[in-house]
């Protein structure tokens, strides 16, 4: 009798689980936060930032991240020059100003 009760409870839990939305991972939440910040005008879109700074970069963009630092958004570009050196370029996500370029 106990086995049937547990089986029925398990079946009910599985049925309820199927109705729940899939879990949202931290990366998805961060992407949503970035998207909403762009929509509100807090962050300029990546295409706008790249257009504004491309001629000022020391090489080709190999990667990019956007994150909140000290309460504001910053794009972090990984850039490789023609000699294979790696740089990190930090850009204010609101005004497209290059804040610092650091060789790695």
C-alpha cells in the first residue's frame, strides 16, 4: 500500500513539473538584463559601439563581453593585433568611450 501511495505522489509531482516553465539559467537572465538595458537606452547596441571604436582598436576583435561594473555597463573586447598580441579593451557601454586598453 505504501508503494502505491508513493507511486501516485511521484506521478502527481511529475505531472506538475511538466506544467512549470523551464529553469532560467544565469546566462539567460544576464542576456535578458542586457537586452532590456539596450531597449531602455542605458546601453548602446554592440553594432553602434563597434562602429564608433573600430578605427581605434589595436587589432581585430576576437571576443566581447558586456557586464556591469561599479553600477554601470562596460563592453570588454578581446582584440588580437597582427603580431598575435592579445589586448583587452574596456569601453563604456553608454557613450562608447574607450576607458582603457590593456595588453595581456
